[in-house]
């Protein structure tokens, strides 16, 4: 395991970590809004690291990276540039990328704007950066603004005033948040998520909940044309219990990204509980290793 700080610009420094064999193809994990790279569960990383050199990092204003939004605000598209900066710092010319939630949006920006840097992409728990309507088997079409909204319980929780709850109160709040994000199909283990969040807080050295990504400029993110003609092999993970971007958002994603495949993980919501680690790792590795196969040397060569 190797940790490194990446200086993106004079005011932004990113924490990153690499694990896995140096000779294996790189796989960059991109977390969601307000989430540290430690949000990727260890069991899932270990499963992926069997076949790839795994790189994860803390977004700006999360974890051990710079918390500088208040004095130096940035755009969401700048966070996609951060992902490229991380690859550059680790001397990775091309990588597989896996993005969850906002990380799935950043992965789409990479597909559209930096396809030469990607071996493949996997996106989940996110919406398409496209204005193309969703097409149905009967020939009807659903405009993007008519796709299902965020679960009302989450919207109510997000609307509450931000406050200092103290460490244990903050942990209680985060566990309840994950309970809603988990969806209602896979049993929720509060201790699993409490332990994960306590570890993230220890890693960060602070327990404030970062809210800056929701306030960042979200303009200039539509990539309809670029996604429709991309040649980057893309996997879309369908989560039937997804409460943030409910079905059929994943179907829409698979339609607007050229050549994308859709794979459902039974019971999955917007969280990564232990129950989804094995099937999710299998789906990702089936996708990435199929892409790697043509360039892997033959035995004995």
C-alpha cells in the first residue's frame, strides 16, 4: 500500500493511495459527493486488487485532501480534472475507472473529454450527462426531467440545517443517512456502516460533514454528443433499490453511452454493504479483464 499527496494547484492537494501489483492495469476508484476515498469498502478493494493496481483518492474538501472551497471555490468539472491529475501523479497513461454517484458523473466527463486516458469505465448510482430522452420498448420516450426523482425521505434529510452534532451524534446521523441510501431490499447493518464512518473520520481528522460539492457550480456538464459516439467500453450497474437515481435511470445511462452494457446487482441501492461486494466485484472484473485481454501477453511470450 502506497500513499501519496497530489498537488493539483496552489490551493488544492489530494490524498491518494495505491495497492496491488505494479504490473497490473490500473483501476481508478472515484467516490461520490462529500465522500472520502475510504468510502470504498476494503473487501471490495481487495477483490479488485487481485487483478488490478487500485488507485483511490479523496476529493477536495473530503478526507485528507485540501478543504479550500470557502476561499477557492471550484466547479464539478474541475473534480474530473483532479482525477486526471491523480493518474498523472502515479504515472498511469491509461486506466479503468469506476465511479459511484457523483463519481459516476465524473467518470462520464472522463469518457467524453479524456477517452484516450481510459481503458474502460464502470458507472453506478448516477444519472446520465445527456439530454437524450429514455426510449421504451413500446416506442414511447420519457424526457430526462420526467425520470424518477430522489426518494422524498432523502430530500427531507438533506433539507435539514447543517449543525455540529458532536462525534457520536454525527455518526448517528451518517448511519441513518446510509440506512436510507441502502434501499429496502438488502438488510441494513448499522454497525457495519458506523465502523466505516468512524474509520473515515479518523482518516480525515475531523467529523464535520462536507457539503461543498452540493454548492459547487454544476454547469457545463452535458455531454450528450460525446457520450453517444464514445468508443470507451462502458459498464452500467443497475441497482433495483436505488433511492437517489431510481430505475430506470440506469437504463437511460446504458442508452445514451454508446455500446454500454447493463448489469443488475440484485438488491443493491446507493450504498455498498457487504452483500453486494462479491457480485459487484465480479461484474466489474468481468468487464475490465475482457478489455485487458487483447493486450495481455500470451503465456511464454
